[in-house]
């Protein structure tokens, strides 16, 4: 993810101008990084350090999604649908 893509993603999901820490923004950025690392691991099957980092990102995103679901269920449903994230 280059800087332009990241800025565009943050602008799309931020709550207000300058917001980079809200759960929505963090989930979106993590989702794009997870997608990129998944593609990398398809061609580099033995890259275990990247796999470990990917699993950590997936766990962090899962925790943020759980938090968002508790705090604002409508936003949770819209972000899951928009980012095409599989849930249980």
C-alpha cells in the first residue's frame, strides 16, 4: 500500500478531518495490508515471518471489529459489507 492509497482509504473512512485512529480507519487500513500480505504469501509459501505478522494483523482487526460491533452495530455492519470481510 503506497502513501496515496493509504491517504485515500483514510479519507474514505474517517469520522472527521484528521481522524486516523478511529476503529473504522484502522480496520480499513489493516484490511488492505492483510490483502497485500495474503497475495505475497501465495507466491512465497515459506515466508514464515510474514505469516506471523499477518496473523497478528488479522487478530488486531478481529479485536477492532468486536469493539466496533459492541459500540456501534450499524457502522460495524456497513464497514463489514463495504470491505467484504467474512464474519463467522
